[in-house]
């Protein structure tokens, strides 16, 4: 079992920045791919970014968001720059185990199939 707790959400003006954090506990953090997803009101939850030994981004955030991880601190981050009103959503941290060291470093980071989820943190971008 993995427990995930997000923090860092808030209200920001368009063009501003926020950094989300997700602290993980319960298992060996480095065995997991970590992802960020978001859900806006009235919309389905969507993939934002993910990281193992590689990274993967949704097209809508490429060049603006950066995902990173600190395995010593069991924490994954999402640095969000040049925020737009359409980035407004509840942001969720998620985790899924990676099958092998090879997959961790060389396979594309999954965008689905995440088994563990945090409670979410609200990000609101005003225009």
C-alpha cells in the first residue's frame, strides 16, 4: 500500500507559477512511477505528467510544466509555469509499480493504470 499526500495548490493569476508536491509513504518509492493528473469541473480526469527514470507530458502542458522526483525524500514535484485559466482543476498525485529496472529507465512512462491516488489539491488560475 502507498499513501500519497499532495500540497502546494492555490489561487494564482494567469502567467504565474505554482509548485505542487506529493509525499509518498508505505513502500519503496523508487520502485514506482509517479504521475500527476487533473480534473476540471464537468470534465473527466486527464493525464498531466509522469516520471520514472524518464518523463512524459501531456501536449497541453509541454514546455510549461516540469515533473521531478527526489527519491531520498519520497517526494514528486510538479512545477507549473505560465499558468492559464484552463489549467484550473483539482490535481491528483498517483503511483504505480514499475515491473523492472529496465522498464523504469527505458520504457515509456505510463499514462494510465495508476493504482494509488492522493486526495487532490485545488489549483485555480484567474484571468
